[in-house]
């Protein structure tokens, strides 16, 4: 039940990695889609499209790519975050959409604001 306006910007990030943090534990590494993956058998992209009514995340590749060659890790248990930015934030000169943490900070959002969908 999230209202999205035509002027809003929809961004989707994929959890790409978890790396050691400076204070112990791990830090999530988020990458903005589309994200290209290069393999021994070709390349594919995690990509998306969005409207003000829905968002679709999909794999995209050249017609010669055989998706049967993908490992389960490329397909299963992926984590994505969808961020909807109002037009006033989307047009901010401070916005770096490639940096998930920067987007969250500029938006004033925290992990408490994340709605989990499985």
C-alpha cells in the first residue's frame, strides 16, 4: 500500500557482497541495478523496470545466452531493496543513486523503514 507518483524515482539495489566491517561484523555491499555479471559462458544482467504501480526484477542477456548454465547462487536467495524517491529528493544535487547508503541517508530512512517482502 505504497503510493508512488509519476514523478517519483524508483531505484533497485542488489545485495552484492558482505565484507568485514571496521568494528567487527560484516557490512552489506549494495549495487544499483542494472548490474552486469561476466561468466566463462557469457554475460548477463540483473535488471528491472518500474512503473508507479509495480516493479519487476529480471535477468537479461543476449539471445545466445543459456540461462541453464547459471549456478543456483546466481538465481536463488537474492536480496533486493527497492527505494522510491519523491521528486524533490530525486532532483537533489546531493543525490548519488549509485550509493545505497547515501540514498538512505539523504532520504532520512533507516533499516526500521524497510518493508520485507518474501
